[in-house]
């Protein structure tokens, strides 16, 4: 993908949230997107047509993260109310609430089969919840982190968490190992490359770090943006050619994956860009910001 | 009632009433007496002792319900308790029929006849015979195993009952079973056939009568005898022919063309033992084998068909293998062995034909075959190819070998000059011409060096130079063979320095002028030792950072020192360069070097070029080379360098996914079947001693330090009774943790807890540990354990502080506006305490308050745009919440996973940037180790040092998060709390002061 194909034109502005939008996520096929924010709602959008489809209200505090299953049937969300909500997408009702976190829950993810929700948060634990049984107890608690866990990623066999203690820990279920990569800087967000071989970690020293997962080697550092105090997402483009992240001044950065040069930078929001999500197939991206908008970017 | 019965039609049998049963019992009793025996069998009923009809089959209805129908015991049939066979597959028994039989059925089975082999009278003889038979067969048949088959491999089957019966009937082993009558009949017919055939063959043989006139009668004579012997043979044991072809199993390519089979076989056998056996003609085999297996003799006439009776099944000892006739046999032998004289004659005739015509009649071998084996010529080596590689640029030294040798010159009288000349010559050879020029230029004024520019001793110098070159050339050759790089061998400090772009060494100019000879001597020794050492030392050394870069001479000496230290080889005993150094200075320098070397050794991360940016600053830090002080300096050094260790750093631990998780992820549990051990407990003692944290078990002591430190700061700020109470709490809390420390000190190896613990550290640690252990033990014995702990922590232990004040004070303190963080800490401390002191009430009672403080803050937080991540700021209150949540649940069982360790909670208290923090914790720990030998005085010092450090970090974090006002104020609080403590301990040694400076700089 050449630089010219980076999504830089604003295609739609999704307005509706009151207050900061904390996360925006594409669904698995990229036809819809979800956003959640300080107004305690989750909203479902069609980003390509700019239509607001549904609002999910139940959270008592701000919603920090949302994730949707591969089959688009269920949602999970988490936030300041220390609970994980397990939603039915079509009816908009909460199927289950998972309580147990002792603090704000920062991130939540479904596993591949949508059978487990993995959540993580301020209580330094990473918890796996069972969606299939009716038990509301976590099926596993991982508490080897020593500080707030900011972000979690799942592969088919691993749970990866990034924490403020500077570590990215990979819990390999298959071999029963925990691999801890200490980055030395608080990790704000982690995201997997599309080939699952690398981890991109957004550190609080305004640096994105690309780690090789097999060796733990630091492959590249991406600098230029400002990320010092907000939870901000980062991601790789769907071709893994570029790295993208927002900045606290409201701009979006694109780096070349290999030589770490800033290939594109433009002002997208009037305030902090909290989340970026890249379309799984097309050159399309959504960003969310504390200016209460979600913007859709296309080439 | 009656009318009812009339109206209804009844189906089935009515349920019998109680009375009826009793009546039946009577009936049964009567039956037992034999009254009803006279009934015909189909009318008889089976009844049990109770007189009830016995149950016959599950679906015909049970007559007497209850266990008698099914099991027969009152308890009922207890199903076998399920035991998983997963772990003991091998133990699962084969079920036999007896598992399912009742007692009576078993009893019935008892009487059945069984076979047994114990009366095998003929077993042995039979086996013997079969073996012999097999041997015989073996000789006749091709086999995969050459030679007779070993007895172990071929075991005869034991005799069947048929054999036994036959034996009983008079049959003997080795005899065919034949009706004698049938046999005579058969024989007669056979004779007739033979006679007939003899006539037929006579016709063929007519042209060659000379061949066998005398044989024929003989053969006919032999025949009956032979027949007899043959018939006496029993059936041969079936011997499998080894599969030697490439056809599929069971496929017979010669099924419809058996003649080719013969051909093939012959071909094979010819190959095997060529010349020995002679091919018999195809025609012969055609004639002889109308069906696969022909009868002995000539079989039947051409017009006859085989009948079942015609096949001599018992005469099968004869087959085509036997028709193979040896070429040079005597006729008499032939007649006996082959029993087919007529056939032989045919064969001998055909032999000629076969030879002429080739393989088949009417077949001709092609004279020209277009099949050729393709051969490739080996590649042609170019003429100018030389098998040995020549390096394009011949080496300087090699080139110089061509120079004609200068005449042998006696060395100059002055031994000093001689030494000097030799040294210079050696150097020049090593370093190249350039060095000569350089030193000539530099030493123009020096009369000692006049030999360089053609003065006194120049001839000798030339000669030496040549010799050196010669020597070096030899060496180079050697090293070339050994694939050593010559450049590495050639390189000296100067050359390396040049390569690395260092400043040209001062010493080589300065010192040579001043005390030239001495330095030359040094150089000489240097070079001399150099020649005895591996050149690797040089290739390795450039990597090594240069701690004395600003003083090249010293650096030089340091490298020399390193070389000696690591390479061995020839030692310059005098520690040479010291001519102008005092003994003390030399000693100091040596220590200096040792320290630096150790640091370097520790720094395998030497690539980080830690020193290239800054010279080792332990010199600046006022290193004292007393034996005790040196270690200290070394340690701080190690720490400093460790802190700069490269990120990311990877560690691996064991982690146990729960089976449910594996199931949900559709993965196989890696720990399947194994009992879960507490995954990260480092030593058993941890769990033994009720350290509630299994995960962070290794770090209670560190946490204890942080734990200790912060309250210390507080007490510095506000020396109240509350503070004292807190200390008391601290001490009690220590009560739990100290013994672990003690045990740890004695037993545990810290190899896994400190990756960055360096070698020297490990060497030093054990003694320290022992010291810690002994001192602590002594105190235990002394009985003032608490107090000693308090001292160790640097607190004055108040004599008696009631717990109640603690509660009151801490709760009172909540009202003070300025100290929510402090409260939180108190809360955590108390939460912590609940493990050992009855203070749970305090801890919990505090919690609501904390909640409210937190609640009060959170709206503020929300007003900040964005979800700001205030990591450290929330730590205090958030953690206290955590603890309040968990502490109550914390009951003592140590394996309770949910128990969050107080220590791990406290870990995160005071600092935000955790990695730095961790490092500092490590520092402090190390300090603790060190301090243990001089408890009372150094511990406070340690704490101060640590404190200054943590302060620095706080500063940093505040810088980092200065955007948040709340945060900011909090940090001010931190600092305000810090500052008094700092002033309080302001009078600490200059060590920590300087270190503090460093710390800041680095941060």
C-alpha cells in the first residue's frame, strides 16, 4: 500500500455521543462500528453511510472499551462501573454482567469463539469470564501484573496484556507459559499486527514500540506524536505496512512500519484522539476523540 | 361392589393382596414337602424360598418385586464405582466370562472339559521331527535367512488331536497317510503310465540312443524304491518362499505361462551360482508342467486330463526345483537323484538348441540394442585453476621476507641499548613501518634513538628488524593455516586505538622521552606476553569499554591488567609500568582496575556503550579503596549499570491456565492431569510461613522496605503519636515478613529472582546471608526481636503503644484536609496488618472513608476532558480500596488465590513509573543485604539513600503528569512530605549525596 492510499479524507462524522468518545471499533467485517464513551452509552454505527443504528444503555459510568463477536451477535463492554456487560446486539439487552473487578475495567475482548470474555483493568488483574455457563465468577484470574493493565489482545491461543508497569505479558494457554516483555515504559495500548507476529505497544513516553513476539526483540520505535497521559489506541493498517496512532493534540500519525518515518500526519480532531481502528479490508479508518465525535476516514 | 364387578371388564391380573401372599407361602411350604412334584413339567412353577414365583426375564413381568428380582441382595446391586482408567490403562483387566456369571453358573461351568497340553506324549518327538523336517526343507528352498533356520525362529506347531488319533491308529511320524489298497491301485496305474511314457520318450530319444541305454533299467528299478521312500515322507512343513520380486502380494505373473516362471527361476539361480547349474530347456518345462504342479514321473499322457485322483498329493516331495540338473553329474547319480533319465536325455538335446537360439525357440536376441546407459563426463577443470586460494594482497610481512637479510651484526655493548633496539624492532615489525617513522620523528632529539636514523646500533637494528619480520612471517603462516586473522594478531594497543579513533597515546611519546627504557621494557613485556597469548584477546578487547578513557596511559595499563586477568599467559611480575609510580599508587591503581574489570565483566551488556558517553563515575564518586569500601562502590556501580539495562527485557514464567479456560479456548490443557502447584512460589518456605502472596512471594522484603520507607517519611513530617502507632504497626507487620527473610537468607537461592544479579554479587551474597541469619538469630535468642527489627528499620520503638490509639488517631486523621494519601497509606498498612494483628476493625472501618474521598475525587476527574489515565495519582486511594475489598476476604489459608498480598499492593504506592521504581526497589534490597553486617548505623543510611532516590522519581513522575491539576497538587503533597524527611536526614554521608546527584542526572 503506498502512502497515497492512506485514509486521509474525512468521509463521515458520526455525531451523537455526549462527551468524550473513549473507543471506536470496527466489527470483524468492517461494515459497522461501535463507539463508547463518557456518556455511558455504546453506539452502533454504519460508518460508511454515517448512520447511527442503535444505542446501548446500561452502564453506570463511562464505557471504556467495547468488543463485538465475530458473528456480530454479542457485545461486551466495560468501563468505570467495574463490570463487564455482555450484550445481545439485536435486542440491545444485557445478557449478563460480570462483576469481580476491583477497579475500573480498561479493556475487554472476546476470544475467537466468543466463549470467553477477557477483561482487564485498574485492579492489575486480567480476568477471563465464561459466556457459556451461567456462572458469573471469572474462570481465571491472572494477577501477575504489578500495575494497571491497560489493554488486552487475544489470539487463538494466547492472552496478551499490556500494563502500566511497563510489561507486555503473553500468556500462552497452549504451553502454559507467561512471557513478560519489559519495555521500561508504561504501556498504554497494545495491538497485534495482522500476521500476529508483532505487538505494537503505545507507551506513555510518546513512543510506539514494535516488538517481535517470538523473540521479544524491539523491532522499531515510532515517535512524533504526543501520548503522555491518556489512554490512546494504536494500530497497524490492514496491510501491516503502516503504523497509526492518534495524538493528544488531535492529529493522526502514520508511520512507515519499517523505517519508522512519519509518512502522514494530519489534524483530525480538535482534541485528544482516544482511539483509532482500521478497517479489516479497505483503506478506511475510524477515529474517536474527546471532542465527542467519531470520524470516518477514507482515501 | 358386586354390581361393579359385573359391569366392568377386567384386563390383566389383579394385584394380589397381602393375604394371598401369605397363602402362597403356605402353598410353597406344601410344595417343598413334595406335594406338587407330581405335576407335569410345563405346569410346574419355579419358586424361591419365600414361595414367590421367580422372575423370568425382565420383560415378562416381575412377580415378586424387590431386589430378588434383580440382584438378590438387600443392598441391591451396587454399581462398580467409576475409576478413570486414564492413568492406569495398563492395569485394566481383560474381562472374562466369569465376571458376568452367577455363582451357580460358575459352578456349572466347573465341570466342563478343557484341553490340556500336559499329556502331550509325543510332543517332544513331534517337535524334534518337525525341526528336522524344517531343516531339510530349508536346504531345498531359497530362504531369506541363509543357512538353517535357528530353532528359536522356527517352532513346530504342537500336534493336533488328529495327529494323536492317527498315532493311536498306528501311524508313525514320517509316514504318509494312505490307504494301502488305494496306494497299490494308484501305483499300478502309475506304472502303466510310466511305461506308456517310456515308449513315447523312446521315440524322442531315438536319435540319441547312446545317452542312456544303461540308465533306463536302472531308473525303473529305482522307481519303486524311490516311490516308497517318497511316500514315506510326510507333508513338508510349509515354508514360505521369500518374496524376491517386485510384484504385488499374491500376484503371480506366470499364472498363465508357467514356463516363464521356470525360465525366470533358472535365470535367477544361474545368477546365483553361475555355471554350476545348467538351464533346462523350455520345452522340457513345457512338457513337464502342464499344471503348476506336476506329478512325479512324466505325469499323464498328452491326451489325458488330470483328475483329482491323478494328482499325487503325497508325492509332492518332488518339484521343479529338483528338476534342476547339475551339468557335470555322473549318469549314475543322475539316475538316483533326478529319477528321470528320459527327461535328461531330452534336456541334453535341447541344450544345444537353446544355446543356438537364445532364450526361446523362435526368439532372437536383438543384435543392436538402443538402450544405452547415459554417462556424463566429469566437469573439465580449467587449466589455470589452482586448488588453493591465494589471497590477492600479500601481507606486508610476507612481502618483506623477500628482502635480503642484512648481515649478522653483533649486538651493541650497551645492554640497555640492545634491549631498546630489540624492543623497537619488535614493535616496528608488529605495528608496521609507520611506527618506525613515528618514533623516529618523535625521538629525533633523543640520542638513545639514534639507531633509528642510521646512528649507533643501526645495523643491529636492521638485523633485528629482519629477524623479527622473519619470525612474524612464520607466525603469520601458522596463523594463516589456523585461519587466524593476521590483523588480529598484529594488533596492539596503538593499532587498536587508531582503529577505534582514539587519541594517539600520550605515553608513547611522553614516557618514552622521560623514562624511555623502563617503558620500553614494559612494552617489551607487553609484546612478549602478547605472543604467548591468544590473539582473541585483541579481537575481544575493543568491545570492552574504556573506563579510563581520559587517561590513555591508565587505560593502557588497565587493558594490560585485563589481559593478564583473563588470558593468563606470561605475566609481567613487576607490574611493569610502575617505574614512576609509588607503591601505594600502584596498589590503588590495581584495586581500581580490579573494580573496573569487575564492572566490565558484569556489563556483558557492554555493547550499550555505557562508558563511552560518560567515564565511569565511581572515580568521581570518591572511591575509597579500602577493602570494605571497595565492595560498596562496586555494588553501586553494578546497580547503576543495571538500571541502564536495555529494554525490552524478556522473562518467562510458568503460568497455569485453568482447565476451563483451555476448554473455552478449545485448547488442550498443557498441565492436563497434573496437580496444580502454586505456580510462582519461589521457595516452599514462603507458603509455609503464611506469606499470603503466592505470586510475588519472592519480594516481600523489598516491599517491606518501601513499606517502611513511606511511613518513615510521614513520621518525619509529623511526629505524632499516630506516627508512633504506625511504627508499631509496622513492626508487627514485620513480624510476619522478617522470618521469611531470615529463611530466605539461609536457604533460598536468589538466582532466579534477580536476573541482573551479577556474578560478583552472587559470590558475595552467601556470606552476607549467613551474617544476616546469624545476627537475626542472635537477636531472636536475645528476645528483643521486635526491638531489633525496629532498629533495623530505623525506628525508635515506642515502649508500649496501645492499638486503640492507633484506631482513633488514624480515623481522626481523616479529617485533616491535606492528607488523603497518607490516610490511604495508613489504610493499606492496616489492611496489611490484619494478617497478624487483631486490627481488622480498623482496616475496614477506614474503608468507607476512603471510598468517600475517592468518590469526592471522581467527579473532579470526570470534569477533565477525556479519559485521562492517572496512573499513579489514583494508586493510593485505589489500592486502599483494593485492599479494603480483599482484606476482609483474606483469611489465612495461604493457597487461597484470591488473597492479594499486602506487599504487592504496597509495591505500587508511592511511585508511578513502575519500572524505575522496581529498579530502585532492587537497589534498596541490595542495600539491605549490604547493610546487614552493620545493622544499626547503616540501615538508616540506606533508607535515606533509597528515599532520595524515590524522591527523584516522584519528581519525575510529577513532571510527566503535570497536566492534571489534581495530580499536581498531590505531588506537591508528596514532595512536601518528602522535603522534611530529606532535611531530617540531611546529614547523611556524602556517598548517597553524590549518588543522588547521579540519579538525578540519569533521570
